[in-house]
C-alpha cells in the first residue's frame, strides 16, 4: 500500500478536471422533490451540489474535501465545506439529519470504506439515501491481464488508478451498503452502452456483463 506522502503526490499530479464536473447521472437516483440537506463526500470544487442547487433540487448543501485548494472553490458554491480525510474527521452534522449522502468515486480511495459507510449512514434520516459510484474490478481490462499475463498494473487514472486502495465487484459493493443497514434498491451500470457490447451480452445470455461493466452506481436506503 502506498504511504500518505506518495498518495498525495499522485493526487497532485492529476489534472484539475479530476476535482470538478457535475455528476448529472445521479439525478434519477435522487428522492423525488426538493432535498432539504445533502452531503457530498469528496465534493471537489462543489460542481455536483452547485448543479443540483441551481436546478432547485436541494436546499442546504454540505461537502467534505481532502484538498484545501479544491475546498476553497467549493466554499464559494456550497453552504458548508469540511476539509480533511472523511475517515479521520468528526463531521459536525447531527445524527439522522441528512436526506442524501453522495459518495461518488470516493470509497475505493479509503483505507476502511466499510466503517466510513456505516458512519455516514448514521447521519441519514430513516428513508434517506446513500448514493455511491464505484469501479468494477471484474472488468476485462483488469481480469484478463491478471489471468493471462500475471499483471496487476496501476495507472494514472481509470479502473487501476494508483490512488485506489480497495476494489469491489457488484456483490461486494452491495454487501458494504447492506452491512450499514442500507437496502440497495437501485443499481445502474456504465460501460454497456455500445451496440456491440449489448449484442455480445445478449448472445451470452448476460454471462459476460460483469466483465464489461466499468462502474456501478448504487443507491442504499436507510431502514426505518
């Protein structure tokens, strides 16, 4: 595992786009109506919550961001931003006060995402939702080099981003949410959009789908 200094260097080498762009694909997973309180973990420059607020989908916005430079930008757009590692800081947010928590391409970067999800779930109201996106380690670009070449090579971005510390399949990602007493009611899959992939998946009766999904977008709803 990389030490903290090395990981910070890798983050510093990423382009500025890494810390900002609105994740509009989450909109269908949001609860209906206007959300009162929403937290974005790893909010970057605050693009996603700023977009939702401008669309009048949310009222009060909170963000957590590891890097002060991105957090400074987010502060100009969100109601409150907390700077630090979500695994180490105590968030000044009342238990069962949030309607939605976003963890978009965040959990795979944590040392203990399971405990973090449990702590974040405690901040949700009963019926509130945690929405996460997470890469699929069963993708053929990961599995084939490992099986046929014995290679597990990290990269600057993508599925094998060198800042990823944990790896998940669809099943283990669901289990992480369920351990936090969240019921998974929506799973969306990216990477299956092309006609050729859909045709191949259909011809194999869905057997190859886990090898072609690039990322999962999931919603876990807190039990009442």
